[in-house]
């Protein structure tokens, strides 16, 4: 089946090209929106698309929307059902990335969070967001991560990602693949748009939720897989910048990044400069888990039932918006 470019917009399934907002929309002018990123992984043997931990993503989206005084007319389970339907309607037979957004719809000048919001979602094909086939060269950014009392990093607030864009662009301009950002206290926060782990003395270490980071779902997945499959515990504590230089291994993780090894920080090699054995084991395990090859973790997956018949219809899905 060839794919179709379909979005969910203003309560309806519409062609992606028609899912457009007015230039006066508050979210466009002031960044007053929150978003999620959800991966769908194609399993050719099963002829099925598996969404990875969508319910957790939607619980976080609903929570984050409340930071901007927004609410959704759907619960997490309803959003999962809607997402599976959207994926079916697009018809992709390859890995995809799903982007849900909740945004302020007021058409006004002024930063006040006035009533009025809507929900939209689209799907695009996606393989690697960052190169997971080789160790990355990263640099510590001169841009600091926004602190919780300014714009909370846990919120996935659209406007806050200017901070990530500045850090990531600086890194690339300086010849690196990606950036690591420090928080206002001068401690390691995370990557420009992904969480970070180091390995020291046989234990994983990652920054705590109070270090101005995203409370990552992939981060939680790594902790669980490391504990139960590799027998490696994770320590949650602040990380000094200098610890990066002497770590045994470092890797990024996130919905987009998946698990990406880091081979050098500020042009200092990490270990032997190659992907470390723990990182490689986690990468391989993660790749199997998200494609439904490990039965024990099937509860993290939502199959989209791609064999279901496609109905050519842009009307509202029953139960979703009027």
C-alpha cells in the first residue's frame, strides 16, 4: 500500500497540506504549545507497525499541557487509539515518527495565556535522527539549559526548544555532531534534545529530574533494560563536566536519538573512542524491544493493526471531536 500524507487537525483527518494555522495564532507567535515525539517501528516479519510506549508519551503530553493552562478532550487511551488510526491511514511500511501538539489557538497580540487550545498530530517517515552506526563527537555548549523557574525543561514546551536549537547549531558550527548542555548550576543537564548517561566503575549514571532535564521515557526504558537484562544499576545524581572526560562510556538516548554512542567530548576520546560494550548491548536490545522481538516487553508496544482495511474518509473518527 502506498502511503498517504494525512494529519489530524481541528478534530478531523485531513490531507497534511491542509493542516495549516493562521499566522496570528498565539502558539506561532509566542511558542505557547507543547509537543511529543513517538516512534513507530515497522516489523516486516509481522507486517505490523509497533508504537513504542505511546500511552506514557500521552500521559506526559496531558501533564505538560497543564503547565500552559491547556487541556485535551481526550484521555491517554483515546489518544493511543487515535494515533493508531492515523498511522493506518498514512499507510507507511517503514519506521515513522509521530508528532502530537497541543497549542494555544487565540489570534491576539499579547503573551497572556488566554483560553482556547487545540490538538493536532502528523506522521513522517524517520530512520536515524542522529547516526547510531558510529560514535558521535560532541561538544559542551556555551548555551546553558533553561531552568525550571524560567521555562521548565520537563515540559516539552515548543518555545523552549530555541534553547536546544542554539546549542545544537553551535555544536555543528564548531565541527561536532551534537551538543551537551550544562544547567544554571554548571552541572551536566543533557544533550541539546536528548538525555545522557555515563558509565563509571560498572554503573550507569544519569542526571536527576531536578537537573533541568526532560523526564525521558527512553531514559526510563534504558534504566529498566540495564537493570533487568544486563544486571547494571543506575545512579541518579549530578554529573560534573570533568566527569564526561574520564567516563568509561557515554551515550545519548531519546525517542529521536534512540541510543547513540558518544566517542569524544570536547575532542577528548571517551575510553578508546569507540562505542563501548555496554552501549552496544543496550543498542541491540533496544532495537529488538521496540520491534516486538522480545516478548517480555510487548506491553510497551501498541500494534497499529496495519492489516485493517483503510477507509477513505476525512470525516471525524467516531468519538474524536466535533
